[in-house]
């Protein structure tokens, strides 16, 4: 709850960010985690992609209860706000998004191979369980078949109602993000004090390249959008005060400290929740930065550390510190390709020689990242400079993977490079070709997933023979 007196200052907030969100920069386990969001659709006699409500009979949560009953290593454990959540005995979680998207968050694992194995096992079990209820899973950055109003706000908690109202006041993009989008996130360790700023810099510099190379959302609300990753366009457009890159990252005079960059970014972002006269936290149409609220108050009330934590949870930059680096710029990918970005990022950030080469290659673009990201989302790898940079970075990651001796991961990345990156293509190009540029049917998409899986398996068989 807010306070009647000012209780926070920038020094306190800087210290809190360092300890809680940048993990003191004291250790480097090089753990890996993945988060994958997917859309469930129900087959029916009249429609092969019927919406599945989040709650109620036949809803997503009920179906996941059935899944957990079949797999006792999963248990129901709602979060502190009472929202549905399922927890695996290894620490993985299943949660849900406002458009009834399913999100799987892995536990942190010692290496990428282990997290891939865990996620593959989960997806196999989930597909089998949901198929018994006539539900299939769609892997892409956006729901291509439904409008925002058709999906509705499936989570009626105060947080999501206020977030919905806030974004509605800012324009049309926030509600599209909440109800229609799905992403893939790669979570990597911050590292020690000498490593953390370099990882932060490399992860942010790679945003346009990775967005272009893995763009997978060319359709939205039954329309061709003109962008290869319209999901990225949505994120870039919904509220520039809380998305994108930090000013200190792009400024001509570079601020090398990620904590300082993020502090200024967070202070200058608009508050999604402000106190009304009674102290209840709502969005009532007022736009104030957290800095303004902290220094001047609002309705005679000032933020506390809990309010700061809530504010931080509403910020969505391309790379977000959460005690680890949450890399957020990726569209959800085909069931055959979701592991590829993790291969690139773990080797680009954890292999010191590769990381420094990536920074050297991309540093000349640092002050133009925002414009570059928009171009990446629109054109994918059709843009020649992005294609050239992607091929160089993917080549560095492949060499690192091969040095590690992991033939399977190297084979997966090599297949992706040959099939997409070296051809200046991204997955969106294949989605656009499924139905001659028009929105594809569910069956066309499912046939595509089958062909993709067969191609991947064939490529891996050649590697292992």
C-alpha cells in the first residue's frame, strides 16, 4: 500500500535493483531456462480452430487439471493472487495469459540440452493429453484467426483489468498483445560483475537480428499485416515508456552500467497503477511516471517498495532483468524450431570469445537499435544488412556448438541456417506461402508442422549416421 510520506529515493531503488534483479553480479552458474507460450484450439464439426475459454466446463484450466491427474509430478498450486498455476516437482510451471494462452516455464537447468529434453517431454505429454479432449496446440507469435473482441479478457483479476484499461487508453496494441500474442523467452544467468554488463550489451544488440531471423507472425485478426513479426510491431507500439531499449543503452554517450540504465528506464515509465483517494491501486486515466509519483506524490500518497516491485513487473523491455536475463524479443516458434534461438543465445552469451565477437560486430549499430528493430520486424531477413549479420552470428554460434561436441544441437542449428538464414528467409516466409499469402487454414498449418518435423528428423538422422 502507498504511504502518506515519501519513503523512497533513487539510491534505495538502485540498490534494490542490483541485489534483487541483477543478482548482485556475484555468481555465474550458466544456467538455462526457457518459457514458451502456445495457443490451444478445439476441433469441432463446424470449425477446426474453435476458441477454448480459460475457465469453465471444457476450458483450458480444466483440461490442464486432467493433464495433471494423468501426470502426478504436476500439482495444482494457484499463485498468491489466486490465478491458476500448476507446478512440476522439478520447479517448472504452467501458467496462463489473458487470452487463454498456455505458458510453460521451465526450471533453470545446468545446460541447454537438459532444458530441451524437459520441454520436449512436457510438450509430448501435453499434446497427447489435450488431443483426448479435442484440443490441439498452435505455435506462432500471434493468433491469426480471431479478433481481440472475440477472444475477450479471459483473466478477470484486478491486475489484468487495470492493465487492459491502461493499454486501451494508450491505443489498440496493448490489448492485441494481451489476448493474441505468444512468445518464446530464453533465460540466462546475469554473471559476475565483469561479465554481466557485456552479456547485457550483447543480448540487447542481438535483438534486431534475432527478431528478423525468427520472425513468425505475419498474420493478425485474419489479415496479412505486412510485417514478418507483427507481434514485435505490437510490442514496439503499445507503450514506448515500458518497452524496447533503455535510453542509456542507445545514447551517444553510452552508459555501461545495466543497473543504471534500467533504473532510469523504470523511473521514467508510466505507472500502470496509481492510488485513488482511498489508496486503492487502479488506472483511472492519469499518466504519471514512477519518478513523478515518488517525488511529488499522487492524491497525497507516495510509493513504497512494494509499489516499486509492482511497477517493475509491468515493464516489458527487449531484455528484462529478473535475477537473470529474460530475453523477450522472440516470436513463439514451430514445434520443430523453438529450441534454435536457445542454441544461438547460449553460445553467443556464454562463450566469451563468441560474445566479444558479437559485440564487436554489432556495436556500430548500438545507437540505432530502435529503428533497426522496427525494420527487422517488418522485413525479416529480406533486409540485406540484417541477413548478413544474422549469418555471421549464427555461424559463430554454430562453431561454438561444434566445439562443445554436441552433435544434435549443432545439427539442429545447421539445418536452420541452411533452410532459413542462409536463404535470407524466416519462418514467417513459410507461413505466408502456405495459402498464397492469405491466412492459412488450421489443416494447412498442421500439415506444415508435420512436414517440418519430418525434415528436422531427416537432418538429424544424417548427422547421427
